C-alpha cells in the first residue's frame, strides 16, 4: 500500500469542519444576492461580505500552512494564501488586479504538482487532465464571443485549466486535489458566463461560490493528506 509523504497524519481536524460550515453559511448570502433565496441576507454590508469570503479562504490556506511541511507548505499553502488575496482584490480593485494574483497562485500550484507528477498515471487520467483546460478555454471563449470581451481573457482559463491538469496528473489524491482544481476552473467559467449572459449582475454568483469554495476545500484537504510515494 502506498504511504503518504506528509508526517502530520493527514487529518484536517475540527478546524477544517468549522471552515466548511462557515463557507456553507456564506453560500446562503451568495444565494440571496443572486436572487435565488434567503432574501433577508441580500442587504448585508459589502465590507462584511468581502471580509467573510476572504476570511474563510484564508482560513483554509492557514490550515494548509500549519498542517503541511516542506514544498507543500510553501507552494500549495502559498498558492491558497494568494487565492485569498486575489479574491479580496477582485472584489475591491477589479478583474485585472485580482486576476493577476490568481495567475501567480496557479503558477505556484503548477510548480508543486509537476514536482509530484505521477509517471504511472493511466491513460484515462491523462485524457481527463488534457480535457480540463480545453473545455475551460472553450467555455470562456463562448462567453467572450457572446459578451464582446477581449480575447486576452482566454489566457486565464488556459492557466487555471493547466493547473487543474497538473493536479489531476499528480500523486496527490485525485478525488481531492484533482477534482478540487477542476471545480475551481468550473467556477472561472461560470464567472465569465455571468458577465457574458447576465451583464455581471451576480445572478450566477451562488454557483460560482459553490464550485469555487468546494474546489478550494478539496485542494486543501488533498494537501493535508499529502502525495503518495512512488514505489
């Protein structure tokens, strides 16, 4: 049986469960702002909303920084910390500032996943890894074509999709890091679709948060579980 390279036991503990609850509660506010339900939460102060979502992602990053070691702590913990910052900048400074930091976060993750590449990954896994960036770019291309946005935006799903492909092809648990990274990419596509088909109204914001937060939580748990050793 393969063993795990992390020496922390691979257990996220109650802190992880608490962050899941906090993230799920935030989802109710996202549903309210999207007009799906829980309308009484729609008028929460903007500062509270931004601080809430930033704090829960930062909490997951901190958990990874505490519960991992070595290059996993530096690269994947650092990646999640940058994602928390990027999310804050996206809400406060706009798409360019947030997107730039998101790209930096994905590059850190790509470096880590390539270091732990699984040379024995079966062909179906490699095909799935290749499909993610292709579908991500295609999905955003449809949005850009419909919404009249600049084609330069295609660079972002190409980078985030490549990150997910590297996660799928790594020795980290695929049902955690691989699936989580793919859900993260899905949130990007939904985000662009919101801009293209709903004029950036946030009508799809509840779906963005569901896939975005679920993806980050799975990535964090996968980091804590650690990669499998090659035998």
